[in-house]
């Protein structure tokens, strides 16, 4: 069989996907009574009032809009109702003076990121145009977006250790400005995996770089403002002639339904609508109707302020308390300052630590986390990180509390064993 | 702004899309009392019992599966329930011995066609690999699928005039066998726009070509068997190591919800699943749950046999009767033998006829049809068709009956005027 260059690239599963498949396969094949604690999940937490609101809105859409929405093809830009609701919602919440031509609704925001990567990076542009992540580590899914291999690179963050157990990444703007291959800049804020939120001054600098090269800066607000608002004092999205802001309903309760939208200048949005028309036609419509009502009626804002934001704020406190209470005091472990998002990002700042060895040892204890290396565009650390890119792991704070408590206990035990010369020997049923 | 080669290609709206936008813009800007008859629509007819069944199945999915389906990410291959239902359904209906690894569910079958085109055509393969339509004309959307320009070509059909007002296209297999640039073969059956259905002998020959070059043949069963079954004695899809069969729920009543699936050998399906994981993650899940029940419970089969198939069979008879009753007897107009699908494909076999001139003249009479040239990969007719590629138009039989009756009357009047030296002079409010 013959695959094209694009085919070969897009057929290659990412490193993270192998991990996710390993988790799925292992848990599915678990012996009766054997229980795996999955702290690696990317799903948002199941918050009953959030699910109930969406169920009610979907039922209402089904009752009133089904014939118009589901039984007809729709516009590639998005349904008139949702596009209009987005325009009004962002006008009210962010003061943006935009119109329908600034909006495109997609079958998930990942598809919109994919479209942007396909259109703004790769061969055919008059100069080298890659997908550049201004800060690495960032969301691992960005690495699978480009149609050609080797087109996603990141600028390694500077590492700043806190005096306590905290650490933070800082942008290396000088390194970013030295890059001559910018086609598209992309980042998540608050970040998956680190929880880091952009500051206004940082956004100024990123916009300055994008504008000086006249390339788009795609800001992925998946966890941020104005919804789902998982974070404290997160920076509101900014309008600019070089900025595409992406929003998704996934972390606001509807990950399975694949609704996201991008907002930006018409010169970026118009070609994205054409790409969508040529590839997927349009996003699914019944959920567009439900989302339009959620934005227009205030239901979304109520979910954010009464359910989603408080849930994760409280949850982060609890999980951090567990970590500080349970992880071995004698080990130099550090937690990235978590200003938002759904994850704790841990760095075991010890020469004996390796994220994949840890993953396997922890798996034998019935716990899954996500090894950190997949979030770095250069996991070899050749760019300067050295071992750091193999010394991190991601823990989801949206797992259930009992699993988190039990799982963090087992993480502590494995870390303790590793620090004393090695993990517990493999059990018989180890498969990887 | 800088677009990549892919960006430039995918940003270009197709000729058909300009027509569709013209229709949308014109009807939206219609003066009060001005009524446009749209016989150009690609939507399936609104059949109340079909809509009611889907509404009921969606409500049931909402009641039982919402938390699991909508509030969690799903597998890129498709939900376990739908993939399993597809395997069982095709096993029962077609006798296929397949498993989950032979199935991928996508956010619409157009996206699956796009993925196949991206993976099996274009640069990077060891030999030229284009998207070749074994018969042109075919679905105009195929022309927008490839990431690079100039990658979609068709083999011009041979024209066979019937003794009555019928005509049919025939495959030119010799020309197809001479092609050295096959990367992917794609066709619809029954065809959009012509209504032509593949015969078993023709499918044998197409498979023979695909197998001898070891390239995939993608058969798009959008209107065919086993659902929606719009056609008489249509050939059932065939399993083969070089065949990808695509199926969609769009013409079975859910065009707005974007659910389709592809079935084929694992060597084709596995990379398509990876592409989907990297681009759109997965198809929307609540509707996957509803579709799984429709396939498993017999509801889909009941819709096909009691509602969809009889509706279109009856409708085609009525529309053909209108055409024969109203179109001018003195003009050599011909209707493609319509074995299935949702359209009448007309050929005005007269030197004075031009599809775009006709489109404009008809628009001034308040009627829309789709000019035929957009369905030909070589609308210049340079390949041998000559003027034929500009002498056809597509009429949707799913428009409402009053619109069809009135519209066909106006079509007859415009044809009569054109045959006598020109269309009626443009009215004042003409805008194109």
C-alpha cells in the first residue's frame, strides 16, 4: 500500500496515543477484582449540575429545532443562531466589536487548530513556515496537527525553581524572536499540562512577534476565559489583527459532542471556513442549537460561576494538599504553579527519575499517569532542558477523589522505592 | 498574509460553492412577496416519519446515554456501540465477516473522503498518485478534497443516447487503465448527480483496476444500499481488499448531524483512524448512540422500506411525469436514466444551450437549479465531451411538489425562450 507524505505523517500515532491505548487496553483486560486508578485522563470531571444543564438544553433543542437543525445541511461557518450568539456573547463579556465574518464554528476546536496548521504551515509559503509553540512544554495534541513531518517545534521554556516546592516555566522571547521559520504560533492558556496562565505583558510580547512577522498567533482558551473559566484571575482573550482565539465546549461539559469555535480577523477566518466546507462540511447542528441557547440565556455563565470554576478551585486545593501530605519529603519533587486548567504538573528533580520507568512501575501498582516527555517538542532535552523533559508527569485533578487519594499514595510509594535504588520488581502480568 | 500551498488550495471555494452562496444570498435578499423556487438543493426531503423516528431515537439516547456519550471524550474509531452495531448490521445485511478494526466512524462521510484523499493522493508517494474519478461527471464535492491543486481528475464517460429522451453515461475502462497516476479511485453509486447505479460487472472492472495497481477504490454509498436505499435494484456494496465503502446517515435523515462511516481492510482503515485522532479527535457521540440503536433495532430498515425508498420512488415518477408533460417537445432535451439518488440530471442537447446562461435566466424567473459544469472535472470539454459539459443541469427531486411543478413550468418557458434566440431580458433587480 502506498501512502502519500501526508498519509505517512498523519498515520503515525503520537507517543501520547500509545500511552492512552496502553491505558485503555490494560484497564479493559484487567482481571476481576483488579482495579486501576486512572489519574491520566483528559476528560473533564463529571459535575452533575453541568451535565444536567446540558441535558436540559439538548432536550429543548431537540423539541424545538430538530427539523431545522438535524434534518438539513447547515452553513459551514456555523449555524446562524450559534454564530450570532457567539458575536453577542463575546461583545458583552469582552467588549469585542465583531461580526459573523469573524467567527467559524468547527467540529471541535482541535479540528480548527488542525485547519489553521494545515493552512498556515508547510510547503508552498514563500518562506519556511512551521508550527511554533512559543513555550514547550504545551498540549501534546499540537504535535499531531501538521500535515508534514518535522513541522512542529517549540521554544524551550526557561526553568525557574521556587524557594518552596514550586517551579514555573518562563517564556524565552529572545529565542522566539531569533526563529526564522514562523508560520503559526500556538499555545494553550491556562496551559495543558502545566496550568500556567499567560500574563498581559507576555501576551503583548507574543502579539508583537506575530505582528512583526505577520503570522497568526492561535490562543487556545480551552480551559480559560470566559468559559469554562478554570483558573484564578486568568487573562481575558485579546482581539488583534494577528490573533485567532479558539474556544471549546469540551471542558465546559460537552467533550463528546465536538463543538468549538475560532474568532479572529476575517483574513484568517474566511479561508478556514472554506477549508471546513471542503473537508467536513460543517459542525453538528443540534448541539450548536443547544450551545447558542447556553450562551444567550446566561446558562453558560451560571455554570461557570456556580459549578465549574468553584469545583476545580476546590479540587486543586484538595489535590495539592494530598500531594504535600503524601509525597516523600526527602525527594526533590516540585509542582508547577497551577493557575488554572485540569492538571497538576510535577517535576521530580532527581537524577534517578525517568518518566517512562516511573509510568511502568506505577502501572504495576495499578495507577496511571501521563509521562511528561510527550508534552515537550524536543523530549531529548537537547535544546537545553537536559533530563528535565524526562522528569515530569501529568496528574489529572478531574479523576474521582478516592482514586486521587489512593493513587497519590501509591505514587508516593513508587517514588520512595525508586529513590532507594529502583522500583518494585515487575509482577508476572506486566505486559509492556 | 501567507498561506501554505495546502492553505491556498483549501481556501479556494469551488464553483459550486459560489452557486450555492448565490442561491443563499439571493433568496435571503428577496423582496417581500418575491418567492424563489429552489430546485437546486442538496438536502434530502423532509419526510415526517423519518424525522420523527430520529427525534425519538435521539431523545432515548439523551435519556440513557448522555453522561457516558456527551460528557466524555470517545474513541477515534467511533463509539464501541456504533462500531459494534455496524459490524453486526453489515454482517446480517451483506454477509460480511468483518470486525471493529474494519470500521471507522467519522464526523460525516465527506470528512472520511477528505481523509482518504489526503492519505492516498499527493506528493510523497513513490509514483504519481492523484484522486481519479473513474467516471466524470460525479459529485462535485470530490473536487475539493485534495490538499494540492490539480490532483483531482476524472475519466470522461462515454455518452450513449437512448432512442427516446433518455441518455446514459458509460465507463471508459480503457482510458482508466491507461492512467498512470492512480492514487485513489472514488465514485458515488447511485450517482450524484446522474442517478446512475453501478452494475456488478462494472464493479468487477473497477476492482480489477484498483487491485492491479494496489490502490484503494472508495465507493460512496450515500444514496445506496443498505440504507438509505434510494434506488431500484441497486447493487449491494462489495467487500474487497482494495475497497473502502463509505456510508452516511445524511440521506437517511440526519444531514445536519454529520455521521458517516467507512468500512474496509484494516490496512486502509487503521491509518484513517490515526488521521482522525490527530485532526478531529472523533465524531460526535450522542448521535452515534442514536444511530447504533437505529441499526440494531431494525428502525433503520423500517425507515428505508416503509418511508425513504417508497418516497423517492414515487417522487421520481411524479417529477419525470412533470418533465415529460411540461418541457418543450420541440427541444432535444434528455434525462439521464435515473436508477436512484435524489436528482434528475438533464441534458439539453442543443448548440444554443449554455448551463450558466440558463442558470441566470432561470434565476430571473425565480427558480434555482445547479448548472451542470461543476460536476465535470474537465468542464471545458477538452477531453472529448465538447459542449456537453456545459449543457447539463441538476434538478433536486426532494424539493416540495408545488415548487417542482411551478419550477418545471418556468424551466420549460425559459428553454422555449432560449430556443427562440435568447432568454427573456433581465429584470431590473438582477444582481449577478
